[in-house]
């Protein structure tokens, strides 16, 4: 290949790596005054994520209610509502704005709800559900301590 072509190939690779780093790892963030990373989102993106957050809270309330009533079926149903399959509607543009650590913690939380749902049915042990809920909620605490949302417009 000619020298010029090589030059363009290399420049292209550098640009692509930059985009990959930005979209997959770094996301769209700024350091904020309260020492959390502020993820920069458009209003509708922020609304979507906060909607999911409130669904998390609803699920936790319903799961604790299920534990008190020893209703393992209700526990599984509530947990499944915030499982990983509910994540299909998240647009790619939003995913690109979330830092990798945030995405990992979010995925892990959804997967832990799925595991809680499966175990509730398989084991039927509400003590076990409670300990799973306890561990899962450490993700809520950790992520809220590290991140917040800010509007780009
Ligand atoms: C991957 C990160 C992450 C995880 C995991 C996470 N949250 Fe959040 N949550 C956030 C961020 C960021 C906000 C916005 C906080 C801000 O801007 O100050 C938020 C906001 C919320 C809100 C406020 C919603 C609103 O309408 O204002 C609730 C309620 C909430 N989270 C519940 C939970 C619960 C319950 C869990 C655990 C099951 C959880 N979250 C797990 C990142 C996370």
C-alpha cells in the first residue's frame, strides 16, 4: 500500500479508538461539586433512567412485603419486573453516555433481581431472599454515592 494510504489508515484507527473509549468506557461525565461524577443527559434520557429507578424502589417494597407475607410467588413476580429483560428499550445513544462502571453496576443489579426471582421459586426460603436483597441494595448505595445526573440542556 502507498505511504499516504497507511497514514490515513492509522489516523482512522486512532479516531476510532477515541470514539470506542468515549462511548464504551468513559461516557459523558463531569466532576461535580459534591465529588460525584455527573453524567450529562438529555431530559428524556434522565426521565427514562429515573423511571427505572423508581421501579427498583417499587420492587424492593413489594419484595419486603412478600417476605413478611411469605408469598414467594409475589416476590418472584416483583423481582422479574426489574430483571435484565426489561433493559431492551434503552437507546444506544443513552448507553454511550454512561461510564463503564455505571453500566456494570446497573447490569449487575438487574441480574441480581433475576437471581432473586429464580431462587424465590426454587428454594422458597424468605431468609435467603432477604439476604439477597441486602447484598443487592449495596449496589443502590454504591452507585448513588458515586454518580448523579445533570441535564445537558
Ligand atoms: C448504576 C447506578 C445506579 C444503581 C445501581 C441504582 N441507582 Fe438509583 N439512581 C442513580 C442515579 C445516578 C440517580 C440520580 C441521582 C441524582 O441525580 O442525584 C438515581 C436516582 C434514584 C431514585 C430517584 C428517582 C427519581 O425519580 O428522582 C431512586 C428512587 C433510586 N435511584 C432508587 C434506586 C434503587 C432502589 C436502587 C437499587 C435497587 C438503585 N436506585 C440502583 C443510579 C443508580
